[in-house]
C-alpha cells in the first residue's frame, strides 16, 4: 500500500522543517532547515542536551564578555546542531543569519562567512550548507555576493513577486516562498476558508514556479510554511517542499496516490529586465500582504533569537 509521503517523493524533494534528530531519522528527508524558533525547541529535546552543555562549557572556558559569549553561542549551537543533522541527511542544512541583520548587507556577508568557517572546522563543507537570509533588498544583495563566492543561499520570508524576481536576478540558489502565512493573511482579511486549489498561498508558490520556468532560471523553489497536508499535496511537483514533523507524520500514515500539481517545464523565454532597488521597493510596497508578512516574520525571528539568547545566558550562568 502506497502512502502519501512515499508518493509525494516521486515529484518533490522532501525537506524536514525541524531540527529534531529523531524526526529526521524517521522521515529521512533529503535536506533540513533550521531557524531560531527550531533552535529554541532543541533546548527541550533530550537528544541535544549533551551537545548544548559541551558547546556552552567550551564557550565559557574561552572567557570574555558575557554578552559576546551569548551571541557567539547562538552561532556555535546552530552550527553544532546543523553538523549533527548533516550526518543524517544526504543533502543540505539551512542555517540562518540573525534576523536583526536583515537590513545590513555587509554584516550579513560577514556573518555568513563566520558560519561557513564554523561548519568547515567541523568537517562540513560549504556545499552541504545553505545560508538562510530574509528576502529584503539588502539580504538579496548579500546573497548575490555570497553566491559568486561559492556560498549558496536560501532566501526565506518570501511573499511577493518582487522578492522572487530580485532573487532570480541575483542568482540565488534557493528561495522559500511561504504558503501558510500568505493564506493566514487572506483568511483574516476576508473571513474565508480556502480549498487547496484556490488557496492564496498555494497559488502564490505556483506563480513563483511559473516565473522560474518562463525565465529559465536555475533558482530552486521550495514551498514552505504549510498549515495542512492539502496545501502540501496541491504543490506536488514543486522542486522542494519543507514540511513540519506533524504533517510528515500525517502524510506518512495516510494511504493514497499523489498526482503532480506543479509542472516544472522550463521554457527559457526572454527574461524581464533585472529589478532596480526603487522598482523592487515599489513592487513589494504595492502588495499589502507581503509588506505585513515580511515585517512580521523578521520581528518573530528576532524575538525568538532574543529568547534563545536569554536561555543561553541562563544556562551559561549555572555551568
């Protein structure tokens, strides 16, 4: 008997939207993504406690200013966890640059270099890592520089056509257009529930895939932020889908066939003129949903980073 997760893998690469090692072992994704929210959850996972204590003890032994220790610990832990995940997946691990740097191109580039150096010290080569950045103009410019250096990037918090086009123009390796947060906004605005095929988030990601096809871009599209399996299955055929453990479990235990709903047949037609900064900002500004959700997403990631730093400070104090 075929289950939906098995059938889905025929059309899309499955990525785990989690840092839970047990979940990764169970569902065997190709890649895994991380962010400050997922790192926070790791503090409650038994499988990570020894690693967390070892990393924090090493940081404390190095001495220095406590705040600097805390900030460095976030990067060290992200890379330590990412390195453990890399042992379990054949593909890549996405590791995030702090959301507070989303509007600083040069700081984002420096932070990406630091993360790659930490990975390489652990024996994880840069071709196993994706540097994750918010899809602001400044971060897209950082990604453009990093891609030319051979450091591939995952541009997240992507909600508008302008963001997608700017990422394609910059030669970004992978973009993560969000499904659930787009749908959340339209549900709140209209009071409607949407079936999968008319779901605004699903339609948005299908549109991003269509843009890639028409322009013949090399950028990989990875649907993200799913609220239910209906949204996931409506995007079967999208090159990659990053899915939470709860939805992976539902797909893995539900019998059924899956049909491709997104066809990635690249025409390689004429590409639009690359966006200038004013054109990008105006295009993004015209999409109220995208404006709201990008700003909200950056704030949420920054808040989770602050909570993570508080937990690290508390843990350092008792070591």
